[in-house]
């Protein structure tokens, strides 16, 4: 499998301030609007050809490894959970040492999904590069935030 990257352009999220003075309805509305905007920004900046390549890689993967640090580890765990019923062996790692050890054991047909809000987290980059360095085995999908 040929390694590939998906890097989505960064844009700024506009989150309305939520304070003690707003009603519950106002606070809920601000939170929902922030999520709607995030989804709309994703749709407008997403390269659909890259997305299709990622979906094909994930569908045909022998094994999938998800990794993320901090808040991105929650996204990695959520993705891991969502693929539970697909029957594809998968792992999720949020510890940088475990990420590197897992990446070193991946082989042809395996996919690493490295999730990072900034795209600059050193541990995630090292894990991604290691998974590719091992004889160009596997594929890596990198997802960054918008700014």
C-alpha cells in the first residue's frame, strides 16, 4: 500500500463566548452554532479525493492504529470505538512510547490514523514518520485543525 497524507487547510473557528450571564437556551445555542460552524468549515475545506483515498485505505486495512495526544486522544478513542463493529483489528494509543512501539510493528496493509489539532505535535509526527519509515509499510492519514 502506498503511504499517503491528508492535510486539511487550517481555518479559525469562531466560538462565541459562553458566560454566566446567558440563559441555558442561549448557552446551548452558542455551543450548537460553534459545532455547526466547525462542520461547515470542514466540509468547505475537505479534499474529497483525499477523503475517498482515506476511506478506501481504512476499508481495506488489515489493522488500524489510532494515535493522538491530549484532546486529540479523545478523538482517536472515539474513532476506534466507531470502528468496533467493522471487525477490523485496531488499536488506540495516547502514550507516545506506546505509539512509537506500535508504529514500529505495523506492516503492509496496516493504516495509522494520526490525529493532531495543530499538526505539529512532535510525538505524533515521530509516530507517523516511523510508521512510514519501516519499508514504506502502511499508510498514514494526518488530520489537523483549521486556522
